[in-house]
C-alpha cells in the first residue's frame, strides 16, 4: 500500500517565495527522508529526520515531523528557479524505503 | 561522495527482445541494490532488492522471470527485461545505500534508464 501521500501535487511560485510541501504516512517509521528529482534523472537525497526529532534544518531547507499526526513538511525558503524539480518524501520502515507520490515544484524567474 | 552509475540512459528496442541495464557503485561497495520503476509523473515503485551473491527479493506482483536481476559483484547489479513489450516501457532507476547515516536507509540513485519498447 502507498505509504506517503504528498500535498500539493503541484506547486507554482515566483522566485524568492517560500515553498511548502506536505507528506502524510500511515505506519510507524524509523525516519523520514526527502529527495529531489530533476526531470528525467535519478533522485538526490536532501535531508533526513529521525522519528525522535521534530525539526531539522539544512541550508534553505527546513523539515518538520509530527509522529502523532504521521505527517511531515518540507519548507524551501527564498526559492530559486534552479529549485524547479519534483520532491518526494520517503518513509524508512526499518529496511525499506517507500516513496510518496511527489510534489512538482515550478519556480518562475 | 557515493556515486551510482547507471547505463544505458536511454534504450529503444523492438518488442520481443531483451534489454540489460547496468548499475554500478563507483567508489563504494554495495551488497544490496534496489531497482525501482517510475511511470510518468508518478512515484517510484520498488521492484526488487538485489543481493550480492544470492537471489534477488522481488516485490509482490513483479514477475521475476520477466525482470531478471543479477548481482554479480559488490559493485555491479544488472536488470534484464526479457521479451520486452510496449507495456514494459518505463523509467527504471537503481539505487544503493551509499551514505553513512547510522541505522538509516539512505539511498544514492543512478541517473535512471528510459526504456522504450516499440
């Protein structure tokens, strides 16, 4: 069954604005990860948050995790045109990653 | 950092032929590799887990005789799509646990292979 469900499916913003993507999941997890995929390419790992963490930062990325609500959010601040890509959350269920449907982010210059 | 090389990036073949896709870990050893399939604007679907020196573990619904996986060495896994048909056309991506996160399954992905079956 699909573990991660992402919202919104597509997001279109102007350069300089912030982008927020949400991910919900169903079962218990060891950690949750976010990946980025440029069109027609493989995925690149962005950030990992463990189940006992609530918030994590990496550069312009901020991830939150609410295990009581089984949800996570990824915030990209001061977006750039180069941030245009698909973003996937992935839940690590102790040995196997399950990916969400992804959010297609378009940042207009 | 860890790099996974995947070839070919694009392949077009006739229906009924077999296609082999290679996945190599360039600067690290990978006893396990994962093969995913991705449809347009869709999520990644795990097809199988490739294990060095043993048989691959296939996900439910994936035909093991259709998608042959061989993990011949600690740096090479191959996926062969046998007797390919147009419905096998897709984007195939391999990955390997390549980053040092204690107790976490963080993957390094290849660039993917676009298979088109005519």
